[in-house]
């Protein structure tokens, strides 16, 4: 008979979703939480439940712990950027207007969204 319950199952699924959202493997994620990869596997399988220090550690790398625990996305998480997004935004802000337009046109071509200056809000710099 399994000792897992539906709350643990839901927690483990949300935890794995957050890890994948951040683009981390289990070893990296485990290290952020101060545990070994084996413990991470157990958390994601629902075999074990982490302690508060683990949750605090993964929060430092951008995990929405409120979402993992309750299923409700925290207000700050909706505004939080991943490391890649932060790097991209910082680099974008360093570009000249013409370069920004080029980047937005490229992204528009890839995603199929318009790159019209009126719609993307590129300010003259």
C-alpha cells in the first residue's frame, strides 16, 4: 500500500513543473535546495517531502514556493523573470534603437507576432 496521498502527488508535480520552467536539471535544482540529486528524485516522485530550508533555497533561484505548496501563483511570481529572461532584458536595454527594432523583428518572425514599432513600443534612444 502506498503512503503517498493526493496532496503529496500534486506537490511533486508542481515542484517538477517549476524546475522545468526554470530550465534546471535535477542535480542543479537539488543543489539550489541544499540536497543531493537522490533527494530531488524522491521529492518529484512524491516519496518524500522537503523541509523548510530546501524550500527557502529553491525560492532563491526563482521557484514560486507558494505555487508549489498551494497551487496559487504568488503575485511576485507573475512578475519574476528567469535568469535567461533577465540576461535577455539586460542585453536588450543596452542596444541602440535600430538594433532593438532588429531584435524585435527577428522575434516577431520566429513567433509570428507583428514587429511594428507602434505595437512594440521601441523608444528612440
